[in-house]
């Protein structure tokens, strides 16, 4: 028959074991709670809780307006161009721009947001400048073509800066699918810029230099 001392010792060991299990269980709960908070903090932007997420969405609306605006502006630029080479380059850019609009709509959809356009003052200014260049140059001249290329490249550089920033924002916010789509457009914009330079440097700039007032 166990003595009182033996029973007390067994009871003490039992309490220690019980307390140890309770402590371990409590630690596990705290760890889960901590992980839950961390996860919520890391993914909070996906729910539109961060200021960066708001800036990303506003910038997305801005470039969406810009791209849609270009689908209306580029055909006018093509009509005013002189050389077939430049017209072909503008036509190719127009086709890509229409694809960019569609791609942006996919980004909005993945984000769970309605595709909305917010007026882009920068793009409006750039296209107004393009209109001024056309008005200030003579029709059917290489000088006008050189001016149109200059205006088009300014647009390209703005788009490269915009998409580059949007890609960076998306990656920071953990929006991997969105970042992939935006980067695809960014790469196409980067490819379009040197193509325009090639058109200008092939003959247009040289011939424009020979034209007199």
C-alpha cells in the first residue's frame, strides 16, 4: 500500500505534467494567434487596408484611362503620318494598346475591383502636345513624321515609368498574378520605344534635316 509521501509525490508529478501540457497548449495558441496577426498584416493590402493598396488602385485607374485614350489618339496620329514605315509602327502600337486595355481589365478582375478609368492629366497633356506638333508642321513632310515619333516616344516613356512602378507596387503587395500581367505590358512598352527610334534614324531624321521652310 503506497504511503502518504508516495501519493503526494505522484500527485505533484501529475500536476507538473498537467501544467506543462497546459503551458504548451497556451504557447501553441499564442503562436497561432501571432501567426494569424502576421498573416493578416501581410495580406491586409489585398483587402484594400493599406495606403499603398489605395495608391496602386488609383494608379491602375489612371493608366487604364491613359491606354483607352490612346486607342482614340493613335489612329489620328497614323492618319497624319507621311511614311508607310511610321504608319505601320503606329498601327502595331495601336494593336498592342488595345491588348493592354484588356490586360488591365484582367488585373482589375483579379483584384476583385470594377475596371474604372480615372482621368490621367499626364497622358492628356502628352496627346495635346502631339496635336500641337502636327498643327505646327507641314503635311506630307519628314519633319512632321519626326515630330510624331518624338511625341510617341514621350508617351512610351511615361507608360514605361507607370507600368514599372505598378509592377513594383504589385510585388510589394503580394499580388503575383497582377504583377505578372503588368510586367508583360511593361516589356512590350520597352520594346516599342527602340522600334520608334529605329524608324526615325533609318531615314526620317536625315530627310527632315534637308527640308527647308
